[in-house]
C-alpha cells in the first residue's frame, strides 16, 4: 500500500478511536456492530476499546437489541452500521427509542462528499436520515489529522452521550464519512488513544419549582376527589415510596400501570381496567383532579372513564415537559423529576390536606371486588390467555425481569394481574406500541445483567422478529421466550372489524405456523406446553438455568375472545 494510503487508513482508525474513547468516558458501555466495509474504522475502534461489543447480522434486529439493552441498563448504547440501506433498517428502532425515551447513539458510516449523488454503490442520502426523531444530528465529515480536529471528534463522543441521555432521552445520529483505504495494514495500526477522564453527562434529577408545588398543593387542598395515575416508566423503589406517601397525605388512590414499576409489591389499585368497565361505577366515581406521572396508562377502560369527566383537572409531571395526554385533558405540566415532585408535594400538603375517606374507600371496595372476580376466573377456567401471566409469574425468580409484548400480552398483564406480592421489573416497548422488534429488544435487555429474563409475546410479533434469535449466541444473552400462538392477530377479534366478512383475510390473518423449525434453525431449544404445570415447569427450569428457550402455547382466538367477554360481563353484573 502506498504511504499516503497507509496514512489515510491509520487516520480513519485513529479518528474513530478518539470518538469511541470519548464515548466510554461519557458512560457508554455497550455497542452493537453490524458487519460492513465502510464502517470498518468504527468496528476496529470499538474492538480496541473497553466498550463491550455485540455483533448482529441484521440491522433491524440490531436496532431493537440496542434499544432493549439501553432500556434495561439505563445507559446510552452505541449502534454502528455501514452506508446505504443498512442505516434505513435502524428506522423502526429509532421510532420506538424516540417515543419511549431510550438513549441510542447511531454511528452510520457514509461515502465521502465526492462520491455522493454520483451513482456510487451503496450510497444514499444519509443527511438527517431520521428527521426529527433524533434528539441531535451531526454530519461528522471526513477525518483530518490536526490537533483541533482530534479535539473535535472527541467532543462529538462526549456530546453524543449527553444529548442521548438528557431529558427527554432518545436517539442521536452521527454520520461518519470515510475515504479509502478504510484501514491500514495490520502492522501500521495507530496506537490506542489514552483513556479520557470521566465525563459527567448523566442527567441529574430536576427539582420542581416552589411555585409549581404550591400551586398544585392549593389545587389539591380544594379538590378532595383526586387520583394519582402512574403510567409506563422505569422508576425504582424510592419512587414507589414517594407515591405511597403522597397518596397517604392526600387520600388520593393510586392507579398503577403494570409497566410503571410500582404496581407489584404494593397495594396500589391494579384492577381498574376491570371495574372501570362498569358504566354506573365509572359515572359515579368521577375525579376532580388527576395527577399523572409517566406515560399514559395502557388501559382503554381508564381512558374511556376519563372521557366521561371532562371537567376534571389534569396535571402532568414530566421531566421533559412534554404533554403526554392523549385525551388532551392536561392543563399544566410540571417539568421535574417524578420522585422529587411527589416528595415535595407530600411535604407541602402534610397536615394541611383534607382527605375524603369515602372517596378512597369506594374505590378500594371496587378494587377488591374486581380482584376477587378476576381471581375466580383465572384460577378456574383452564388454559386461557388471560390466565397466562398469573401462572408464569410464579416461575419468575426474585431477581427476574419480565419483558412483555404489545397487542394482547401487555393488555392481559394489565387486566389479569392487578396485584402481586413482590416487586417485578416490567419492560415493554410502549413508545410507539408496535409489535416489531420485541424479541430483539428482550434479548438486548437480557444482555444488560445476569438477571433471568422472561419474554411473553404473540405469534405475529414473534414471526415479525425471527432474525432476533441469531443474537442468542452472544455472551450473556439469554431469555425464556413464551410464544402465545393463536394463529393470527388475536387483538383484532375484540375490534369492530371482527364483525365483517373480510375479517379473517385482512385482520385475523391465520398463518398456520408452528415455530419448532425456526428455533431449530438457530439452535434454540423449543417446547410446546399443553398444561399449566408443564408451562411453569419448563419456564422455571429455563429461567433458573438462564438459557434461551422457546416455549409455545397454542390457544384459540375465538375462545379467547369469548373468555375475555365472559369475565368482563361477570365484573359488570357483579359490581
């Protein structure tokens, strides 16, 4: 190779390495790399760094794997691909990461400017490829060897982590242009840059303003029929305690989504999806004030209930100051840390609030009655999709993580597990709520720690993400995957489309597939569970040994709809 070529290849690697070293100093600990030529300098730079690397053969699966890993680790994760359509395959994961506030750092390789818009192969317009879905974009430019440009590329690593992490967290995109030769010969590799001092870019809790707390406290003192609503989020035990204290002071019941991280291991209300379906109850129990923490609740019954009471005041607590109110009921957003806000409000109201015992008691009675009805059906109706989570959670170890697919699984968890005696970390892709990338996300989440992970997903979602299984060969990646196979789109059976003649072809979409051959293709064990005891035994063994296994449960869509309908009718008639 000519000397100029050797120098250019070495410059590419040195340039990429400065960026990667800065990422590590800023807190990035994992990177997912997809094979490709143009991204070779970035791949070599990550390989020579302390950052753990994971290799994915499929960019779409890689994007969701990174998303799951970032979600579970609560850290930004880097994602690398070559030029052209490879970068476009990250798009679905970018959509979810943006909506769900998951920090991703996308480093896409590109042709240099002189090869763009010329018909050069594997070249598309990658400038702002992801539009407004990313929190920050930079066209990095081609490597240069001056001291100023070395500082520049290192600064991009630091800022990329900061921009991905700060509220609202989300994806950032850096587009790297590399000229050939992309790499030097092995004996001409540049030295690995020295480690940089730690960069303190992780977000810190934002305290609420005194004025906003006093304003909300004044409202709460005058409105005694209030609700505290906790939607999907990734809060810890301290937040649960803060919410419990606020509930105690105000007398406001807490409605906790299963993905709020505070429903289980507490005595907050979890059966509201059932009892709010009772028209007379939903009409009578209208709130005057709703204080919402986190995203909107999963339950459709709750949103129908809230729509009945347009006069209620809604206040959102959101560190990113976003208006996460699908019904557009919110009249104020407190831009602060949820835990800090709950504690500050409880302290301000302490001794001055005037709780209304009858309000809390009536909701508690509805909760306990609904729990009893649900338990009777779950325990006595044989194998049903609604009984799945109550059975499986008994097999989940103390430190286990539950990853829940969208469509029916998250709704069944919400509806039929209103309470559980211990805390469970529940993860789900509740940003855009799509069925794509669920298996990849769960496997990525499993790589964040040694905790056993249980994934429950539907057959269409599993089919949509079959390539995810190739990541099971990665070190530290393991998940017990329970696939509910009802031969199509089960959730559509509950929608108006089910009454139309064309339902099966366009909505039910029966596929006639079973998944043992897919599992065998990727070397993953497969089992078909025929009884609850068989299911819990297989799942428990897989979780305890922390191995990847696909456990398939066959159900019937029509029977599933009828069972759900009978449960809800029982709730309505009984309450």
